[in-house]
C-alpha cells in the first residue's frame, strides 16, 4: 500500500508569507454543547455551523470580534449551512408564517439583522408548486444568489425534489428533474450539486452554468466515470477563483469542463472526505491514516498530503490547546484563514479558526454598537476589546463622523455621546498601544431621532358580512423615553419557573440614569410582557447594593393587563431616580394556582449579562445573571442567552397629556373618514376594490401620530346570501306569508383541524381505552374574534364513548356539557354541541377546550385527527390522569395531527344583508306585481284546497334570486268532507303514534292549523313523534270514503 503521508511543507504555501505579522487562533465557546463549523465567508470574516446537543440550531461566528451568536433557542430548530461576505447566513429555520394554525414548520431562509427571513415560495409558470420542505445550502459571496433543494409538485403529479436558486430574492427552478444545488461560485454564475445519471438512474455530479439569458444550463461532470455516480456523488464546492470544483474524490476544471485530477490515494484510505478546493486545485478536508487517525489535510496536485497541523505549527501557530485537528472545513479567498473541527486537551469537540498574517500587536477593537437614549438625544456607544494583546491597550479613541470625541483616552469599552441633534452619525473606535494607534474598527452608523407620537399597533382589517370591513388595533406604545434592551421588531418568547414564584429583572446603568435625571425625568411607567395569567404581579425597584428591600414597590392591577403582548403600565406615582447608583427593575410573580413555563416575555440571543437577564426564585437574597450562571455551571457550561422584554419609562411633570390617547382617526386611501375612541371600527358598504386603511392616534395634547396602514382587497361576498324560511297563516280564503329579514353574524369555526380525517388514537388498555383530548386557543388564534361569542363546540367522534366537554378560560373551568351516549352525537361526521348561553370571547384570555372520552368502545379511537402538521402543545394535547396534566401527543412520539375539535363562534353584531326586495310565487306563478320590501305578504281570495307558496329574495350584487323552499298549505281542508263523528271509527293516541280503529284505513294525512301538510301514512297508524304539541286536522280515507277529525296532540 502506498504510504499516505508525504509531508512537503516547504512545497506548499497559502498566499504570500512576506507580509506575515502574527497569527490568531479562535475557538467556539466552551459550553456543554458541540459547535460544528461547516462554512466560512470568502472574505474570512464570518463562519457558521450547527450546534449538536439534541436541540439542533445554527450559529454565526464573527471572526473579527470572536463573538458566537446562536440563531435560535433550544427546541426551536435552525440550520446554518452557508454564509456570505456580509455575514448573511443561509439555511433553514422554524416559522409559522403562512402555515395552517400558525403551526411551526421548517423552511428555507436567511439570517440577517438578528433574525430569520423567509425565502420566496411560489408557483412557477408551469403551475408547479414549490413547497416548504427542502434546504437552502449555498450562497454567493455578495449574498445575492442563494441555492438549494426543494420539493415541488405539479398538478396531478407526485412531488419530487428539484434544484432551486433565488436570485435577488426571486425563486427559480434550475431544472424540473430530481437534483440539488450543493455549492455555488463566489460570483453566483456557476452552481454545483447532483442530479440523476442519464443512464444509471443514480445520483451523478453536475455543474450548471449561467447563460447569457440568465438561465442555468446543465453539464454532466464526466458521467462515464464509475466514481461520478452513486449516493455520495455530488459537487461539494468551488475554489474562490471559480476555476475548480471538488467532488467525492476528484477535482474538475470548471472552465475547461474536464476532470482535472482523480485522487487515487483516497481510494486506499480507510476514510476520507473533501470539503473544498484551493485556488490552485488542491483539495482539502480529512483523511484517515494507517492507524485509523483522522487528520485535517490538503492534497496537492501531486497527491502529496499536507497535514495542516504540521503546516500551521511551522508558521508559528500555537495549537497546544488542541491536540487534534481532524477535519478542515473551509478556507478563505486569500488562503490565510482556515476552519477546523478538532478536540481540546479535555477531549471535548471544538471548532477552531486559524488566521495567519494578522497584526496581533496592534489589533483594532471590534463589535462596535450603539443604543440611543430617546428623549435626551444621546448615544450609548460600546465595543469589544481587541481579540489579542488587549493587556497592552492604554485606552481607546472614539470618532464621530471622522472627528475624535475624547480629549483623554477612554479607559473602558463604552462611551455616552450626549447633546446630539437629530440626524445620522457614523462612529469608529481605535485602540492605543503606548504611542501607537491601531487601525479604526469597522464603522457603525446610527440615527438619533426626536420623539414622535406613537402609532396604534397591529392594525388588522378583515372583510365582514357582504362588503363591510372590520378594523381593529392595539394601543400605541408609550410616547415616553425608556431604558430597555430590546427592539420593537424583535421576536418575543417567554420563560417561567414552573410552580416557583420568581422575579425577573433588568439593570439600568447609573451613567444613563444620571442623564435622564439631569433632564428632569422620573420613572413614570414600566413596560413588560405578562405571557400568561398568574395570581399576582409586583414591580420592584432596587439599587444594586440593596437587592432585598426595594426603594419602591407596587402591586400591578391584573385586570389592566393584556396577556401575551407588551404592556405599558403607569405607576401610581412617579419614582425619583437615585443618585449615582445602578437601578434594578424587577417583576415579581406569584404563580399560586397557575405557574408554568410561559410567564414573562423575553427575547432570545440578546443577553447583556447582569443587565438584561437577572432572575431569582422567591427566598433567594440576590439576583443572578442567567448567562453567567450557565457559563459557571459545574455540570459543564451552557449558554442561556436572553433579554427580558422589560423597560422603565421616563416622564417629566407635564408629560401626561402627550401619552393619553384622546381618539383614533380612521383613514381610507389616505383620507380621514371617521374618528372613534374604541380600538375597533366597522366600515360599511365598501365597493369592490383595493383599499389602504389606516389608523392614527390623536393625543390629549393635540399631537397626532402618522397612520399605521394595512391593505385589503374587498369583493362582495355572495356566499353569505341565504334564502328565507317563510311561514303561512290561513284564515278562511286568506293566507299571510311572513319571514325574517336575512342577516349575517360572521358565524364561523375556530379549529386547528383543516384537512380530512386521517384516523384517530386508541387509548391504552390499562386506561380502559379512555383519555382526555384538548386544544388551546390563545391570543394569536383569537386575535380576529375579540367580542365574538362562542355558540357551540365541534367534534368528530369515531366510536361510542361517554363524552363530556369542558371549557376553561385562563385555566378556570367555566362550563361542562355531558353528552348522551345514544342520542348526543353521530359517529364519523362533524357534530355541533350548542351552548344554552353564548360565552363572550376576550382575545387576551386563553381558552382550553377539553373533551373527556370515557368508557370508550374497547380497542377503538374515540376522536378523529386530521392529516395536517400539528401545533405541539396547542392542538394535540392529551391527558390520562383526569386532566391533572396534559402532554403533546406528537412530542410524546405519537401521531402527528390536530384533534378534530373546534369552537363555533359568531359576532354579537348582527348585520342585515343588502336585500333589494322579495317576489312571492303562488302555485308556481309570480303573485306580486312589484317587489315588496316588507317581511310579509297577504294573499286573498284563495280557492279551497292545497296551495304552494315560495319567496324569492333579490340581493344587491346578485344576478339571480335566492328561492326559499316551497311551503304547502290548504284552504278549508275539511270543507265537503264528512266528520268522523257518526262513524264506527275511533282514534287512539299512543306515545308518538295515532292509530285509527274500526275501519279498513288506507291513508291518514295530518295538517297543521295553517293548513300545511305535516305527516302522512298509508295505513291505520300515523307517526306524529316529530310534531309539536297542538291542534291538528286529520284526513282519513277508509272503506272507500274520506272523513276528517280534529285532534289535540299533547
């Protein structure tokens, strides 16, 4: 066997070594998780990868500042697969946007500006629908071209995975055949990956080149090679100069479209994997030696193995903390930055980045950032110390718009820039080492803006009834300046301590508080997110040197809170700002009778330890930082990186009027149409068209916010038009036909179940096949139904059981309805259980619908589930301990679907439908000359005998009328008919039946007092169980003649 390792260090160099100044070794945090770096930006400033700890999530690594940012919280999956030169991460994440029931699903996206964004999903010109499942896994250097694989389905065809590309955000299917894009050239003009081999029907490596028309054209990469087809055959990457591509065991010359090099050596190895290729065609990754050890390596064109550890140590890199580098994953375009996966001295897996030719003696600061102090026109500027040689930093210089701000060196890593005019400012910072100043950091641009009246929030518009529009919104945010550490557009989550009383807190720095105090401000309000209803809430203010006794405390009025969203709460009295001390603001929560893990709102991945993430349980003396506590865990460090969504708001003595909403202004297409004081408004009789609808807040001091706009398309809803149900009263030869004016109350169903039945779940035999099923309807699910009423419960029973419905509001049971096992429901269809008294919906409460399925038919599923992806812990809850605890069926390893349960709801506002008029048909002919707009019609001079009447309702905007059912009535039904009196016949009334005795009866017909035929029989027994109590006329045919009789049915 050929010896695998011929080390020719002197023969292989990366870039130029002439300007080499030093080197830098970066590593991922020493947390109790594995950070696995898999991609690097071409400029070497960013890396990304994934955390492997059972809760997969991506991370972004800033190779200038050394900071590692996790891209989602544990339990919220994300994957980072590629990164561009500006730090935009490409991969997958969990989203609820556009999904049924806001169910979290995994989809393609990009992470930028601190959050994930959706990539476009659309139907192509041929009607093929690109679905969410797939991966975004490659990106050009400038981030404008993203590529990957997605599932597509054309009409009447099975779905299959195809290669996708997004150019400037617009989706294109590279080709409509099975395949995937795995790599992309830096300029975005060449794609690499795999597709089906034209002959072998297996995967084969492929390159697509962009043509002059902007479309990608396919080139099979040497399809004749036995090593170009198979499950691992695909193009894995391109060199930064775009000349070479690398695959399983070979390198291709992209420009010449030929195989550049087949590495025979890797076929002799016990294990190998290529991850990339250099600008001269050398492949890199790892290879296993004769002793079974994996080593990060480069294979040059002569098949000589360059062991990267040996090479780097020859360049003076100290790798003593990392005895093993077993895989090289990426290399920068200048070939001076390398990423590896290895092990540290404690045999823990680590990701390592080595940067060569770095001026480590005069490094610049990094991670320059700003936070504006609203109301006092100041910027809080902070930065990170240099990654290396920071012990020799004498201080820092801060530049605003290229002009140095400080007269003396700044000795900390922060600075408050005060008394700024409104406008845009550019900041840079440098480090001073004795008499030398480093290069300036990357510039950071920030805006200082004057306080503006805040808009109403979350403006929503929904079409209602035929052509009305319901608008509703939330209170504006406070107009007062605040100290808080989160942004308006952050994604909020929540955290709780189970059954423990807890207190979450933030800290305001004394330097910032002093500026507000000097400007005449006091603490007047607080902002926080109560995620769920609890027994009580208390706000406390402490100084950091006395965390046990607050200098101000106030019990928050719970009835003023809106759960699940940001609340601004006005303190009963303003609180003076202490002199020269940091201030802790805590929200203490008594969870007795409630509890859980959704108590206080927070933002993930924005921790400023000790300032944004303080917490303590009741009875603990001091607060502690969750982030710091995680890093110091004796069981191994872990990252708990959060920022409480809390803030303290400041006001001057005369500020109340500027924060009090007087009324709201309603705009239609930018024109003011109405005002109101409620947080909802109904626009009536809107013509078909597209509208921009807005709401502005007018404050008590006369200031008016800009309008918060939303767009809606209105089209008359013909589906709500209905027929009337006429009734007839007969008096001799006159009939009065009457009906109710048709109305609409926006009746609908709130349910997670959107698709047909997919089966059910059979309970455990030890539980007699019984269990409770539950679904939860929170603020997001109910946001469109505030003020509606719950009129009934819906369910889809599959087998017989003793069913009982329970409804809980904020955890408290408000109603229970047991169903009769024999007559209370019908199997294998949707059933509705009507409430005797409707329950009004408060959209800020949480509603839990529970169905107890008891004494179930053995070995059968009592309740249906649909085939849609479930919303764990919301749409698939079950209990086997009589409701003491509920678990998610899908997270417990069971069926993934939504319980077929729901709430029937209707608006309390009943709207009359737009009726033009009514026509009445008598015995098949129109009776009225002109349409009537009344709700009754009188017909006189009727002949004796049966008649039929029908009411046609003509609606505005509907070309054809809605015809009622035909109603039969009889005028003087007994006229000319002998009475039963004087005959031998007798009438016996039994339970549900009438029996005629004493003659050979051939038919019985029953009529009500209006003359309508209501029952009939062809023998001597008539079923009247369905008839209401009252007087009826019987027409009896017996022994060849017809007689009549009146009977009172009880």
